[in-house]
C-alpha cells in the first residue's frame, strides 16, 4: 500500500489457476454429460414409456454424440473417446440418437399400437426429459461428477 491509500493487486497466479480450472471443468463436464446420456438411455429402456424391442434391436441401437455451438470442436466418437478441448463459455450438449430406420416411426407414432410389452410406447426417450425428477437426476449426475473430480483442487 502506498502513502496515497491506493494499492495494486497482482492476480497473475489466480488467473492462471482459474484458466487451468476452467479447462478441467470443461473436460469433466464432457465426460459427465456422456454418463448422464447413458443414464437417460437406460431409463428409456426401463421406465414407461419404454423403448420397443420385439422386432429389431432398438434398445441396443442408440448412439451418443457431442454437439457444441460456437467454435468449440468436439470429437463425435462414442464415450469414452472424448477429446479434451477447451470450450470456454460455449454451449455443449449430448445427442442421444437411434440408427435403426424404424426408430423415428416408433418414437413419433400416434397410431394405436398393440405393443408387445406393458409400458412400451412412443416418446420413449423424450418423455424422460419431460419429467422434472429425471432431469434433476441427470443434471445431478453431472454436478456430482464435477464436484468429485474437483475435490482437493
């Protein structure tokens, strides 16, 4: 502190640590989002309306891929092959899709279908995200992973 009552504060070390932490959070978040997407897919198979499976292998046909807005680059390969890239303040999302040509028909159908199993029905994936308790579960998985990974930093 000088005689004039002003002072200078050097935040160089703080800034370096914050940049390092930001990059670490981005990496952890990507992994955590893939894990949350796996939980979403599992719930789609086990909670009504469940994924149909009598004809074909729709329950085993899903794929998770990362999408980002802005100039962030994400490796679209399956988890755990995720490239660690700094997203900064970019928006990251994970897309759960099905490859079978009939998947969209079963998901979007409004027809009166005689499903082969109780609890099977349309919107088997989308219905999970419409439920607040399940959304909270998926977001909680992401938050918990970040908290665990950052413990001790």
